[in-house]
C-alpha cells in the first residue's frame, strides 16, 4: 500500500531557465532555490517553493532530451505534474499489480535527491505524472 501525500510540484518546460525564472522571482516575487543539472534526464532544473508545493522549471541541456522533445512538440508549458507519495517502491509495486502503464518500473534519481518514477500519460488521462518520494 502507499499513500499520495500532496501535489509536490508542477514541472514546467522552458527554453531559457534564466529568463523564465525572472517571471517568478521578479514579477511574482517568489524565491528561487539553486539550480541543478540532472544528467540522466538531460535537464537543468530550478525549484521555486510555493507554500507546501513547488514550481519546477526545466531547461533541456541537449536537443535530444525529453524536455527539448516536449517543447518541440507542444511548445513551452506544463510538462508534468508530480505527486508526493510516502513510498515510491510500494507505489510502483501497487500500480504494476493494477496493470498501470509505467514509464519507470524502478525508481530513479530526481532533482533535490528525490526518488522518482513517471507514469505514462496513457494511464492518467493525458498527464505525464511523476511520483516522488523525499526522505
Ligand atoms: Zn518533476
């Protein structure tokens, strides 16, 4: 069994992280955290906390990365929604048992040291869903 705890963050695909960040910090007055490059996903990310959730800005570090491909297809915008779960292992085992189509069968490293896995949009009504566990 597992439990969904909250909306962890919204993942927003942008072409220019510095530029996008300005809207949140200068226009909306929010406070951005440091940037991190996640090699495996070919992205540079920046989290901007917002109450109990966060906005995650994602800029591709390579033209063949998933975020670059997303922007090519859809333009900039919300790329995924992340829900915090209490146990990523239990969540994946449970969803597998229910026959839910997963992108990641095993948890992988996510920015900020989270343990994450993506659920296929075909299984969620069109949303790329990230499950995230933070210890
Ligand atoms: Zn994310």
